[in-house]
C-alpha cells in the first residue's frame, strides 16, 4: 500500500531512536514497554505516543522450568487476586504513567 517497512532490527530502542532521528515516522509496540523505553531514555519531549489500540493481546507471566510447581501456583493465585480486586489494573496504570 505504499508504506515502506524497515524491519532490519528487532531492537526496540534502536527503532525508537530511528523515529527520533527522523529515519522513520511510525513505531508500534505494547504500551508498557514503549512508555518505559521513552521514560528511561529521556525521550518524553521527542516522541508523541498516541492512545490508539490496534490489537488487544493477552499478557502472560513466565516462570523458569526449575521453579517448583507449588511456587508457580502461588504466583498465579496472587495475580488472580490482584486482578479481581482491581489492584493489578491500578499497578498497570501507575507503571504505564511512570509514577
């Protein structure tokens, strides 16, 4: 459709810096990682993050193979309790905002 895509790197910070340097115009990734990259690299005044959602994706938590099953189960239960109470959404909003 006439849109040139540069997929030469999978490094999100490199891609973000390409946008800042004028070597690109559009960058798409999940909001938590993008907000963190912008904040951690002092790019708040150099990019504009649009609040558009192109696709909803599930968020997963990972545990290592050596993690005891009982520990993984406890973490899973804790996450469900945080979600049910609304605390997980509050943490997500706060973290995404950088406060």
